[in-house]
C-alpha cells in the first residue's frame, strides 16, 4: 500500500506516494536523495538525522513521512542561501567544529533551532541544547565555539 | 608564508557543512539490492536447522544464503593479520571465522544467514521469517572465568579458551624478588572494562560485480581499503586482486573499529557476483553494537614496588585479555605488543614483567580501539602511581617527577632503552608535567581543596603522565613480532603540466583532516598555494597501495612517504632547471616556488619546470619526461608522543555525581603541522578517555547478552557532560622522520582515563577507598560514600 504525501523541502513542494511505514529520514535520503541528513541509530538517540520541521529541530527518524504531510522541512542542503553559507556553517568551518562530518548536519540544524529562540546563548545553554546530538570526534569543545561564532555573527548583522 | 605549523582551516569542510559528504550509505547504484543479516540472539548455541522456505517466498526476496551455502561454496573465513605464539612456541589458536556460521553460534550477533531483497524493508521483513532452531548452550563472558576448569568452551580446539599465553620483560624470578624486597608495594586488582568505539556512522558495504569486465568494486566504511582488498581477495574469496577495487569514500569516524576486515564486506562482494547485481548492507545501530569490534576488556592484577625514597623498584603485571569469540584482524597484537611494551611508561622502573593470557569468550570480538593497548598500559601505571602516592603519603606529582626518565633528544643523546623491548625516540617528561602543573595552579588547588573539604565539599585532582607508541614500524621488526603485513606507507606526488599537484596517499582520512594537513606539507615544500594541491585517498584504483590510518600513523609514516616523493620531484626539477638556466644543479637553490642560481637573480618557477617536464622540447639529455614520483616509507622506529593530563572533579555527596570541573592536557606530539587540527584530535581523544572513566562500558549478562546494546543504554559523553578543555603542548621533535612528527590521534584517549579516575579517588580520600571500577558512575560513588 502506498499513501500520498505532500510536503515542502528546502522551499520546494514534493508530492509523492510512499509506504506508510517510511520514516521521514528515509524519505529525505532515499526518495529525495538529500543524503546530508544522516542515520546514526535506531533509538532516536544520536541526532544525526535532525532537520527543521516548520522551523523547529526534529529528529527525522522519529516521524513517519506521512506525518510530515503539509509541513515544511529544511535540511542541511537548504541552509546556504544564494551561495552564501549560513553563519552556523561558517562557524563550524572557522572553529573546526567538525572532524568526520557525520554528526555535523544534525548539529547545525539543532543549533539553528537554538539560535532562533536564543540568539546569544552562553556555553552552558549551548551544551544543553546540543545534548541530544552525539559527536564522537570533537569532544564538543569546538562545536560550542562554532555555535558561539554563529551567534556573534548573526547578532552583528 | 610558511604553511607548516599554521592553523589552516580545513579544505574538506565545505562538503560536510553543506550536506554533500559522500559516505558509503549515500551511494546508490543502478539495480542495487539490499542485504539484511539474520543474527543469533544467543551467545552460544548449536544450530539445529535453518528454514528459509517461507522467507524465500516473500515479496522482493532475491536470494537467501545460509552458513551451509557458504561452507559449500568453499569460501574461507576472515583471517587474522597478526600471530602471537604461546610461551612454549606453539602457534596461537586460530579458529575459523566464517562469513555465515553453519552449525554453531559463538556470540550474540553471530551471522547465520543473509537475505537479499529489492528493498531494505523487504530484506528485513524476510529475515524475520527465516526460522532458525537453536539449542542454547551455557556461555562465558569474563576472560578470567573463561580460563577456569569447566568453563564452557568457545572453540573445541582451544582448551581453557586460551588463544595464547605470553610474557615480556625481565626474568620473572628477578621481578618477583624485587617486589618481595620492596619497601612498599602498591597492588591493584581491577577490570579495564570493555568499551565500544561507536563511530556515529554505522558500518556499511556495497558489493558490485560487473560481468562485462569481470571486475568487483567494494565500497566500504574502512580505515584501510587496500588491506581490506588484500585480505578479502587473497584469504577469503580467492579472487584476483587486480580485478577488485575497494573504495572507502567519506567515512564517519572509525576509532579503530573500521580497521578490520569484516564478514559483511566479503559477503556482499561475493554475493554480488552470484546474483549479478549490486548489494548494499548498512548496519543498524543495534547491529553495530554486537558486530563492530569492541575495545579494552582486561582483567588485571598489577603490583608496583617502591624503595624508601619513593623510587620504583619493579612492576609485575598479570592480565587476562578478552578477545571475544573470534580473532579480529589485529586482535592478538593489542594486549601484547601494544600493551606489554608500554609498561615502562615514563619511568625508570628497572625491572618489569608481564604475564598475559589471551582468552576466547562468547562475546563480540575485541580489537584495537583508539589507543589500543596503550590506554590499558597507561591506566594500569597511572592508577598505580596515584594510589601509591596516597598510600605512601607523598605528592603524586612529586612521585612522578622523581621517577621520570631524564630528558633526551634522540639526536645528541641516545634513545631510551626500556625493559620491555622498545627504544623511546626522544622525550622531555619533566617539562610536560611542569607545564600542566602551572596551568592548573597546583599549589592554589591544594589550598582550595583543603578549604572545600572543611566545608564538606569533595574536590579531587588526578594525574596521568603517559607515553604512547605510534606509527608502529619498521616492517621487519613488526614482522618478527607476528604481523602478517608490512607497516610502511606509500605516496605518489604527481605534478601536473600546469604546476598543480595531485597527491595519492595510502593513508585514509575519516575525520583527521589529511586533505588539509598533507596539502600543507606539499604546498609548503613546493612553495605553491595550498589550492594548487589535492590529496587523493581511499580508492585502490587511484592510490597504488596503502596501509591505511590507525595507530596515529598517518603523518609520521604517510607524511614521510609524501616528503620522499617531494624530494624526488625537486631533485628532478633541479636537473631540468639547471638545463634551462645553463648552470649545474648544484648551483641552484629551491625556495619560494622557484629554482634560483645561487647569488644571482636568475630563476625559473615551479610552474615553468612542470610544463617543461611534460613538453620537453628544450630538455636535458638523459632525463625522462614527466614529473611524477612514488615512494614507500618504512620508518626506522615507532614514534613516542607523551604528555601530562590533569583532571579536577567535584563529587556530589548526596547523589554521587561526578562533575568534571577542569581538564588540562599538555601533550607533546613532536612537530605540529596544523595546531588547530592537533588540538581537535586531543579534544576528541580526551572526550573518549573521559567516556571510559565515567560513563561507558558494556554490560553482559551471564548468558552472553549485551544488555546495553543501544544508544539509549550505552552511555557516551554528551555535550553537557564535558567542560571546555584546556590544552597546550611542548614540542620534542621525532629524531627519525623527516617532518619530526609523532602522532596525535590517540594521545587524548590514552592520557585522560586514569587522570579522571585518579581525581575521583582523590576527592574520595576522606572515605579511605582506593579503587572504584570503571565506569565510575554516580551509583558506584554513592554506594562508596554511603558505606555500601
Ligand atoms: S538517527 Fe535519528 S536520532 Fe539517531
Ligand atoms: S565530527 Fe565525527 S561525529 Fe562529530
């Protein structure tokens, strides 16, 4: 059985038939080929799959594609606008906030949610906000700095 | 501008921060099918029957293979790459590890069958319908228990579950006598618990056989694609190596777990030919937990003797090392040549002996995990040192300073010959500790601690001063120690006609940033812009050969191979330049991207010479066209980074919660190419080391079930568990490689763990206990505080 789902991803409307059991993350990766959203676990614990759903961070492995019907999704591929990197993308680059890069899209999307409601978070607030995202490479030290970089940059502009 | 030593931002970042990384699971091939493995839920059981009849009928199923099919096809199991012999000279027990088992499972997660289907969901559905009838048998999970009479056997031909026994160091009788005669002996009986590497990218493999040219391609999440190719072709499948391409594209972290050749890689490669279509397998996290090689897992008794002045007199160690159910690729090397050899530490201990039993159990295989053996050695030594200081009422920093080997540069002074086979290259151990003590403000801290105690607060400080051994080599030596591979590295430097440079390295980057650091070396040596250099890695088709990345070897070994090729390019370039400038090559000097006739302003640029090499119209006789050199570099020794780590913790009396207040790391990794990247490596390693100290550890029940086989149950450090790290370094160059570099990938993970545990013990001094088993959880601490 297939069900029709229609949702906006990175500003573009998609209408597609999917299996009802298909997860949103599988829809993004397998149907739309937006492979920047990663899968790191099967218990919704790692955050590698985080996207923005109507502007709020969501682990896209916790939701069925059909549940996202009518909603708007933003993935890492939609973060840069008109060729200009998002300040968070820039921050991760400037502050060496990534090593293998596998957790990075999820980290950036989670941080984007944080900065949308707390534009100048302190270190503690950043660490709390990122607590649902595993990084096994960086020890988080530079990820915190990356988010601070972005916050400063967004405040300045 | 000099690029070496500069914190250049990483060139690889762009694809990762925009979602354009290309990991194995991101790859889709035409006609691709999906594999799902049927795995044993039991740790030890006879397989009475496997019924695939109803599963075979299910939607989308293309093919199902069982252990019987594999046995009948004549495919071998995955091999072990390192041989350690018994003390009596007998060869270690090396039971087969088939791609799918036919009659007996030996750990929960052992693969029994594989379903290949049109979609992933269909493969998974059908796998659930494969009916396996098991006769469950008793299991053993603890290494020491496994050696006892009557313990269930993992392999019939390995009595007492012994893979091998082994010893190293001074004669046992001398060490025994020195321990007996010591003024003070500190003893620790402990478990260095089993941890799981847990790279966030799960393992994945795609096998693709193409009939028109009889070629196989394997895409895999590997830290060393060439070695995987060699092992798979020569030992498992018996297929011609030149017909096989192995690609490790972007890999999402490894930490050791992706070094090894795994059954799934060989299976999808082989089966792809059978069904004539590509096959992708990607582990689910719960599958990773029981199939990725684990790390550590030692049961150890360690005794350190001291004379009345606090000088170490002897060290005696007995260890049971858990290897799991099968021998993973480098498993035998880890508790032996990567552990026993590090027991000298930074100290002048005159007598050392280790006795080791390497043991099979009904658990997932254990192999190298970040540090591999060296963290176990360091944990043992550094816990002994802090415990001894406590027992003897001396200062732990003083005790170390008193026992440190004196500084030596390895150039004017000789390397330091240890009691356990190694010769250290260069070191200044006093300096790292002094620097760390200064950073932490040691004297002030002790005053603060005293005041805190008076106010009922539990503050503690813990030390760890470690040495490690990286870039293990040379090949002849490791061969004599049992390695079934060489441990050199290859590099090809191809100068293109336009003066742009492609570098093909056998090292593999899965987070280390080689595309930046290696390019820095090349651009610096040639005096050309960084953008003009590209580093190619991870594809056996473009890179001639390679030994991959592990053991913090990439820059020390792989970087040295690159330097060799650079030198060959410059030497040939000088001949061409001499012809063009009408002088002899000896009259030329190379700097700033050009050859200049010494003492004149006559020069010719790198770009001009590159073009001339490929358009050799006006060209020296007897010189071949082209500017493209390959080199292999086989080091003369290991490199020996070292450092001092200090942790400060506060323990909450009411809850037992340990809060890490500060973490100071002063590491000496030799010369540094990119400080930003080295710091990042230290941060990550420290976080994993802290993870082992406070959070991580497998929990097996007696039947061999891994009870915490998920990210919900296995606790790893999260962002709010850790502080910002305070890192600094000293620089003692490696005397025996051209860049003077030592390696930074594992240092953090080796140094951090004992520092944290020592800090907790220091905080708990008022309670008079000397040890808590890792991970030091709130519950364990609370129990101690409450006298349970
Ligand atoms: S894949 Fe969604 S949280 Fe891990
Ligand atoms: S950068 Fe590798 S997991 Fe975060």
